[in-house]
């Protein structure tokens, strides 16, 4: 099933599997990391002579996604979502489960997020429309969206900005990726966004952006 709520800024999105994380009910034991105060979509309304001021809500990002005070997510974004692990309070690693991935990404839950992936400023726009099975953005939907956009072809405009030396490295990365895939996938033979990241595929979480409470910046680091 293809997730209908991922809207890449470039307007094309080839299908990739959506495991259906919304089918699982989150447990009440999620741990969130507090981020700076943000104003969430509250407009000033006037009632008689009294104005109701915008409500300031303390938006919290799930600690798995926030990476503070240290990353609790262990995930190579070049791999499938269900290969991710999480660091527990006992400093042991556990594989993520569909039940864990069904936790809301933020507290309070939100239905819109824009994740910016550097260095090319790729936008990952996630929007839960009214009436959709998902009522809020989950951890799993965020990881699925990141994996999906990074496995789309690199845009010609981005390719033109890359120097000859870097292009040779990206081509080698593409060949290494294709060598690990089944022959049916090799036929595509196109440079993907993930190839242009070279070895910077270790997920370090999200940090707040500067364009409002809906924007988040994806942090990546070398695998080593």
C-alpha cells in the first residue's frame, strides 16, 4: 500500500511499501523530549470586547526522533524502517516494532510537518488530511517518509550542482547499492538521493527549523 500523505516538493513520488503502522494502538508509555515553546495554529478571535489571545503550547518531540541529550535512534536511512533500533534506558538496543512506530511523533500530536533534508534542502511534506485513517503523524510515518524521499532519483538540478570529483564518488555509491539489490531492481540504474549522501546515512534525529513550528531539520552523520 502506498502512503497517500507524503507530498514531496518535486511533485513525483514512486510507490514504496507502507506497512500500515496506524493499525496499532500506541501504549501510554511514550517518552518525549521537550523543545522550545511554539504557537500551534491558534488564531486571535474577538468575542464582544474581549480578545482570546493565541494559546502557547509546549510542543514536545518524541525522544527517539529528537536525539537529545543523546540519540536514542540507531538507524541507517539507506535501510528499511523496520531495521531501526532504539536505545533503552538500560543502554541496550531493541528493534523497533509496529506498536512502537505507532506512537505520535509529537505531544500534542500534529497533522502537518515539513522536514528539510540537507544539503540540497529537499522538502519532505507530511500532511494528514481530515477523515484519513491516521489522526496524527506517527514515528513510523516520519521514518517511512524519510526513507521514501531518499530513495527517489536525484533531480537533474541537484546533479548539475555537484563537481566532477563528487560525481565519481556518487557513481561508486550507486554501483555499491545496486550490487546489493536483486537483479529486478538493478534495471532502474539511476542515481538516487541516497547515493548523493555517500556515507552520511546515520540518523541523528530532527531539530527545530526557523520557518515555524511545522519545520524540522533532518540531521545525518557518517556511518562510522
